[in-house]
């Protein structure tokens, strides 16, 4: 947040409607999770990211680590660690370029399966991120036992004009707690310079949100990396 440097990206999905408009994942992902088809979609995206990274490296172009979302359904339906390891081997990628994001609700709902997954991922050299931190019911108790590398603080905690005092106190406490546990924190949903300034004064270092960039096609992200304007 101090330098504005791009230090990573997150792979997202959008549904392009017949009229060309983009449909939010919040609209279609729940149906895909219920049907189980989300596993097919996620595997497609994971492989697309691996292929994209390999292509950039082969052309001698700049790359940054890309976060890959893993859902509760993925964890129950397949061996995620084995699949990620196979992708890294297939595309000859260092595991640190593929960061694995698991939602906090998966940690709370399938704790044993997630514990095994994070251990298997670490064995293979992958980092794990706890996404949407703070949205579950047992956040503080969970942090005592969860073997996670990075916390992504949910956007609902970012201070707004109406509740700066209370939100700021909560975020400050969370950042202090994470620092004491030696856990880096990425603050999600930062949309204004005022929010960024408040967070920086609290000691936050990493953030994502509309203030920096909105979701974009891969080719537009490539232009950012290739243009030399890495801020």
C-alpha cells in the first residue's frame, strides 16, 4: 500500500450474457456449487492460470503470483493438493506462483478436510490464504489451530463514512492480532483513498479493491504488467 506495486493477482470468473453484459459470480456460483459443476469450472480456471503463467515465463515477460480460489465443494469432491501439484509439474511452475485461497466458511464447515489440505499443499510448496476472514462464526478460536500463511480480511470490515470509528477499531485489533501471530494480512474491498490512508496508518501493508483496479480480462492485466507501470 505504501508503494502501489502490483505484487499479485486473483483469478476470477464472470458469466458473459448474450447481450455482452457481465453476470456476477454471486448470481451463478451458488447454482454451480449445488450441482457440483463448480469443480469443473474451477479446474478449468486453475489450468488456464497455469497455462497463462507458463506462456508469460516462456516469452520472458513479467509474472506475479496468482491466487486460485478453492471452494468447499472442491475440497470434498477431489484431491485439490494432488491436482495443484500435477498442474505445477505439467507446466513446470514454481508453486509460489500459485497461491491457494480457501474461504473461511470452508475452514469452519470442513475443518478436518481443510487441515489435511493445507498440510498437503504446504508439503508441495504452496501457500494457503484464508479468504473472507471475519465472516465465519469462530474466527478467533480457529486462528489458534489453522495452519494458514496469509489472511484476507473481508471487505465488510473496511471503514466507511458512516462507521469509521467502530470499523477502524475492529480492523486495528485484527491487524494487531495477526501481526502478533506473524500472519500477513490482505485487506479486501478498499475503494477510496480515505480508506487506504486509514488502513496505512493502522499498519496495513497489502490491499486489493476498486481503488487500485477493478476486475479485468487477462489481456488488460498483461498490458499493466508489460507497460512498465507496475503501480
